[in-house]
């Protein structure tokens, strides 16, 4: 059940350029806003030192959501060259518990020609593998579903990985959208698009993600075969904790137990989870 409402006069933080605590609080792991020109535009606005280095054709563009942004380019098996930008591997880039990732993006029309396009990737393996290095860290990307798109995320826990998908979404080219996911470090991941909950799942036996060996790529898969992002990225943030990305919606769901009852049954009860 989804009940829509409006919180008059309240603008969620993610709709603005992050400043103050939204940019530099201790729970912010990294934040790239691309606002300055030259190397300063690739600095980590959180102050934690996770600067990016450009790869391939990628460059800073003035056509962002909030001023400058990162313009990345496609890559696949026929053009297997790194794109986007990368930050050096560091233990602090791997959350120790619950965490959230969000990004503003604008697809180019050519994005529909590719199997998947990455917002960011520190996992490098978006498929199942028994290799120890394949089951660590996280990624966040888009996969076409017919003429629509699905948000995807893969999380690695050391010896196993879990794969999550949103429902199919309309994402017209040349429009800015805000995408996010939250993970509670106990198996539940939820996706958000423009402040609306768009799916997720709970996977049994999953805990915090494990730190891996790879650098973090923004606008591409970390390694080969590359999957560059054909479009524009702005305000990419990784945070500890589950951040709120709703815009005044109230979501009610059954919280377990029975949801069907016999007519006139005595002491019938149902528990609801309200977000």
C-alpha cells in the first residue's frame, strides 16, 4: 500500500547541493560534487581525501545539476577502455555497517545501446564467482529492461555476494534524476528514484560488506570488461548509516505474521511497518 502525501515547505536535503553537515559530517565517507575547474573539481568535498583521477575521455562539464558535473562515456567489449574517474583503494571507502549511496545522473540517448552502465563500482564483479576477490565491497549501476531501466546493486560479504534489483523504471534521456540505495547491514537493501521507493529485497544471512582490493570507479566498472556511463553524473555521495530519500510518501507494509483471517475471528491482529 502506498499513500502519497505532501510535506509543505520541506525540501529533502538530497534535492539541494550538499553543504554543512550533509557534506562533511563524520558519517560522510566521500562526496564528489565536481564544482571547481581543473584538479579541484575532482576533490573529495567530505574532506576525507578520496580524490578522483580521470580515465579515458571523461572530463568535467559545465552542464551539471548543480554547476559542473562529470561527463563520462560508454565502454564495452568492443570499446574496452576505462572511462569515468577512480579513487585509490582505502579501508575507509568500505562501510563497516549500514550505508547509503546516492547520485544525480542524466543519461545520453546512446545509453540504451549498452547492456549495463555503472554509476560507481568498487566490487568489479557484477556476477557470481568463487574467487575471493570477487566477493567484497559494492557497486551501483543500471541495466536496460526493454525500453525501461532497472537499478542494480551487488554487495560482497567476503565469501559470498548478493544481487539486488529495482522494478523497471522510465528514464528518458537528457533528464536529471536522483538515484539512491540504502543497506541496513542485515540483508535489506532498498532503492529510491527521485524520492520514491522503487523496490529492493531482504537476503538471508547477509551482514556488513567486506573490504576488498579494488579502487573505486565513478562512471564506469572498475576493470575489464568496462561498462562506462554514457551521460552525466553529479553529487555522488557515500555515507555510513541509512539516509532518508523519501519526499513525503508514507509506505505501509505487513511486518510479518498472518495477513489473512477468518471472518469474525476473535483476537485477529496484523502488524504493519510504516515508513
